[in-house]
C-alpha cells in the first residue's frame, strides 16, 4: 500500500511539472521568442570574404545552443559575422548562422526559418516591399573587376561584353540596366551599351570562376571590398575604373514573420547607433577592410 502511495505521489509531481512547463507564456514578439530560446538565428553568406566566410580552424562548441543545421560564431569569420555576434551579445543570447541562397533571402517570406539577416544587404525600394531594414551599419562602393588578361582599360571597353554577378543582387540589376532603387546621387555610372549578365549563386563565385579559367564572361561586378580581397588572395583580377554606385548596407527583417519584428529592429537600431558613436563599427571595419567604411558617402 505504501509503495502505491509513493508511486501515485510521483505521478502527481510529474503531472504538476509538465503542467508548469506547458503553461509557460508564449512570446508575443520575435525578440521575446529569441530571449526565451537563448539564441538568435542570423542569415549570412558563407562565401563572401571578407564580409563572411567559413573559419577553416573553427570548431563547433559542445555546449552551443545553435540548431544542428546552423553554424556557430566559432565556425564563421568576417565583418558581418562580428557585427552579427555583437547583435547576439547585446541581446544576451548566442548568435547562430543560417546560410540560405541570396535570391531566397531577398525574396522575403522566410517562413520563420531564421530571425534576421546580417549579410551586407543593400537597401533598395524593391526589397523594401518584402523586407524591413535597420539603419545602415556600413557603406561600400560597387565596382567592376576584370581578368588581368581581359584586354580592357576603361568601362566603355566593356560594351557588348558579358559580365558576371551574383543572382538577385544589385550588381546583376546594374548590369541589366534595371532600377537599382537607390537615390540618384548614389549612382555614378550606367552600364556600357550591350553588356549582358551571367548570374552565379554569389558574386564571389564570379572571381573564383575567373581564377579557375572560365571564359564565358570578361569580368564581374561586386563590392570594392570583395575585389580588394580577391586581389590580396592572388586572384588574377584588376579593378576597372572608379565605383559605379554606392550601397547603404543594413540588417534585414522579414515583413511576413509570424511574430512582430518591431521590437527586435528597434534594439538593432539602438545597437548600431551606439556602435557608430563609440567607434566599435569602425574598429571592426578596420580589422577586416583596413579602412573605415562605416561613414556615409558625402
């Protein structure tokens, strides 16, 4: 009889514990959900050095809260990675990384698969239809680069030639003569007549293709930071002329998120404002670009 009483008592205790767990209030917004779970899942590009790339020496911590299909800060490196980590630190949670394709990211409707993007995304009017943006955390010039043996010296020499760019990027839009959705003052040059685009998964792959001997395009359009990193890595490419337009780069949030992103965006804006003011963003920029790209072009 005593054993039955003890067993019954244990059943009651377990039932009370399960009841307490199930009655935990659900978060009313995305920020609350992030704090409850203890990590934030941020999308970025694993092949976009020096902004973000896999860390060849990084080892996944055994005690990470990151989902098994997400990457940890130890496994990633770069400017965007450091900025994303600062976001997680400011919220008191671990930063984890998702790596969706760029066209998937810019299309919006993320189905709650990740919380936000810190991936050097340019603010454009078209993207603002499906995404919300933070204030810019840095600014970069877009440039054209060509293979060393391309035999061209000026932008005009590219007339009628194929150029590579990452799919669904502003670089591809510029090549195709489309509306960049940028202020007129941020656009410095139009594409030469008759140029055509060869889209790849990312613009970094354009440089890698040239280095491997691919010949179906003469050059590529991307951020000046990427071209400088390509040259520093010994790739056979050169920057052509001056920038063709300037990009305001910001964190992005999905308008179709099931939970409101308003409070999360407010916290990120607060953080970026503070990091601009106290020089932390400039310090991270100097670390990865050897230049301060956190000041808006004048």
